[in-house]
C-alpha cells in the first residue's frame, strides 16, 4: 500500500486509554505533510497489520501506563516493547502483540516502526507534544520536498 | 494459564451423605487466552470439577448508549460491540431495520453481505484454532507426551509455524471485507435496503484472487488435502480412513488435532447440556446456485433447536433472558428481548449475582451455539454421526470449527462469481419512523440477535443477544447452569496449578467477551514493558 502512516490506538471512552484518540483528533485538524496518512486504529490490535505491511514508515501513538506515572511523551521501538506482549494471543491482544509478531508475519519488508507513548494525564500540551513527535518521526528520511511543518486549526 | 487456588478440608456434609471427599479445591481461572473479560471459577473434588461459575467481568452497555439515538445509528455503533465479529453485528442491525423499512435487499446485496460475513467466520475459525485452541497442546503439562514437540513447533505463541501462517493468511483474507466494506473491522456499509458499495470488476477479481490464495493455504496446511477430498468424509469410519490414508492428512493441522484429541480424550470432555441452537444464517437469493441443505429452506444454515439429534423448529418468541445471577436489576423469570432492559445493578449479594452476561434461554432451556449447531442444522453427515456418538463434546465442537471453512470456502467462490460488476446493491425502503425489527444471523460464534424498536425516528429500545451470552451465560432463574458451566462439570484436572483441561473445554466454545480497555504499560512483569 506504501505511504507513511500515523496510527493512533486506544479507547476514547476510557480516560487512561484515550491519549491515542486525542492525538488523532489533534492531527485531524492539521494539514498533514504530503504522503502522510492518519489512521484511527481504535482497539483493532492484530487487524492493524495490513496498515503496517507494505508501508514506508509507521508511527503508533498509544497511552502508556508507567510505574512512575510521570506525564509526558516517550518514544520507544517495537524491540523495546517485546517484553510487553501477552504470553499468548487473545481477542484482547493489542498493540504489543502486533509489534511482537510483525517481523514474522509481514509479506513485504518490515518498515521502520516507532511507538509514541503518552504517559500520565493526557492534557492539551502533552497531546500536542505527542502529535508533533509523531509527525517528526513519520517524516524521518522523507525527501526534503515532502517534509513540512503542520498547520493546525 | 495460571490460577489462584484455595484448598479446603473434606466437606462434613459430604461425609454425612455417605460421600468421602478427600481433597477439595476452588480455582479462579482467568483464562487469559480466552478473553481478558472472562473469569471461570470451578470447584474441584478429588481431581474432578463438580461445579463451575462463568463470570463476564465487563459491562457492555451498548444497548443503553443507543437509546434516544437516530434509527440508523445502530449500523455504526453495534459493530463496535466486538472487533472480531463486527460484520455479524452489522448484518443483524441492518436486517432489523429492513423489517421496519419494509424493504428486501436485492439479491446481489445479499451476496455481498454473505461474502463478508463468511469471510469473517473463516478468518476467525483459523485464528481461534491456531492461536487459541491448539496452543494448549504445547502446554508444559504435556512436555512428556510425544506430540508436545510438534505442538510447540507449530503453535507456540508468536513463533509457531502454523500460528504465524494463520496470521498471514487471515490478514489477506480480511482484505475482502475491506474491499467490499471500506474497512475492517467496524464497517458500516450495510443499510436497510442493501449495501452502499458497488464492487467493480477489478474489486471482484481481487476478492476472488485473495480467496483462491487462502483456499490453497487451507487445503495445504489445515486439511492436507483438496476440499473435494474432505467433503467425501461423511462418517466416523470415513474420518478414520482419511486419517490413515496419507501422511499429508496426518501431518496437517486437522490431522494433528484428530490424533492429539484421541490421546487426550477430548471426545469425553465438555459434554454439557447438549442443547444446540442455530437461528439461521446466510439467506440464499432465489437465483443462487448454492443449494439449501434442507428442502424448502431459504438459508445455507437453516434455523433450528436441537436436543442432541432431536430437532424442533426455531421460534424467536421463545427466546428469553434471565438476570437472577447477572448484575442487573431483577425481574421474575425471563423476558423476551423485545421487553428486555439493561439496568446495571452490582449487588453486595456475594455469589448470588456473579456476571455481567445475562442468561439467554430458549424455551426455558440453556442452549449452546456455534459451528457445531450450524453443521447439525445443515444435516452434515459426519456431524450427525458424531453428535450421536461421542456426543456434544469439546472434540465435536472444535472439529466443527476447524472444518467450517471447508463448508464456506466453495460457497464463497460461488457467491463471488455470481456478483456482476454492475450489481444492483440497494433499493430504497420506507422512512424509518416507527416500528419493531428483529435481526437474526449466525455469527462467528453462533446465534446473534438484535431486537430494536423505533419511535418517531429514534431508538427507544435495543437489545442484543450474542453467541457468547448463550454459551457463557451464568445460571438462570431456575439456577440451571449455563452451557460451558455445565460442560466443565466432570472435567478431570490433573494439576490445579495448571488446569489445562479446563482450557480444552471452555475454548471449544470459542469464548469472546467484549474487549474495550487496553493500554501499553511499563515496568511490570518479565520485561521492562508489559501490557
């Protein structure tokens, strides 16, 4: 399918899991750079695989439940999340499971994948930071002509 | 699988009754691989389950969200009930509104709906088998068994060869739903009067190509033979001959399941009430080349209620929901869904009410639902013989699920071939102003029903009865156990700290409770990051 994708996951009705949808709403008001696609990943988990397979670069945005509860944006990689996957598949298997199986199940070369985690309360500043981080990451290695700063309404 | 364990001394009452209980355990089994929202509690005496309780731990509430919304909103909201069977909810929601709109979707719209629903079933069947059921054969409890090494190689989570291939191929198959419905899951392209998509010749060609690829994989890996050869298996003797016929049969996933099931005695596990319900699935357009398995029928999966092989016609007015043991405000007996209500009530009456699932009953009886009931309803010869002997067990349930794609794949090919590029996919119906509608369909896990009432263009009542509510129901107003509660009774448990046998039973129903909460976590568990 090609393309650079920002996939926001989470549940807007559960406050501690709503960061992804909030970032989605923020970015939906922005003028996205050429070639960047914004996807509402909801709670799809493994069914997001087809948005990764064949993509040029993918950034996931999700709520992050941390021990220290420090609010803020943390960037990590699928490899760092390998210990987060559930021991086995279930209907509730989410992003960590998808990230764990990605190297095995993609039909095409695995694109660079980043995860932007939002820890703690998802206030307006944190959401804006997460959105900016996602945009920066998704444009990495993009041709200069396609890179741009978003204009948000 | 981990469990919490309470061991108690022998029961004095049992002694008085002349029964000597040497050891008693109470297990709380989270059954995480089944579903994060399901907990099973069992009581074990002398290594055998003597009682069971099924607890749905999450309140759904979709019905209440719908009250007061526009008549069409169910088409968008109800597919969110479940990320695994959202197409089935869309089919049921659209079908309920067809009745109010007094409209019949054109034949090709029915074909498109059928294709999407069948694809959803097939992908779920292979994922459930490879990712949820067969991994139990790789459980450490079986380390000393000859089959264990193969089971680990094929079904170990996230690396087993069959597990990985099932993810690859189910992903490709689901692209058919995305082509027809614009997205997967949670599509909303079905409406009263048909579907809002007209697939092009290229779309249909791509769907057929994806289906052909999946069929080749299913034949090669899952069956180990062409579909046509499998369809010749019509009896228990045929099944045994098929298994012995070729190494490819024995080495397939189906062949492996059959051999291990025999070793583990799955034919004797999980008998339950042996009541089966099929509400009907896949209406057949009049000009369709797919025959109805029953003379005069109008659906690929005709409706029916079965007490083992004894068949009774299905009548939706006999469906009731009980809440005596569910966390809802009580009412006496049961209520038909059209008169149902969803008023949460978490009582302090510990043990009396114990699940967010209601207890659906048919004609006052618990009934299980799913592929086994469907194949029985289709009068599949092998299923008829197996339901007679060994009966409704974990083995027959799982065999039906593993081979349901063999029924659906050729039918899918026919439907896709029958849809012309310029298909008529929609006819307008009456305005959705006031009325009552019922949408029934077979979903991935069995009988699904939507009951809706519209007044002045708004939803005034919406009740959904899902397959897992049937299968995983708590006790009813007469304190009769739900289907998988009953199926667990009598299950031997070798090691209460690793009760893998309970997984064989409960997973044969393919439980699916609603999953709505998740977040990435950091700093707990074995790795630096955990869910």
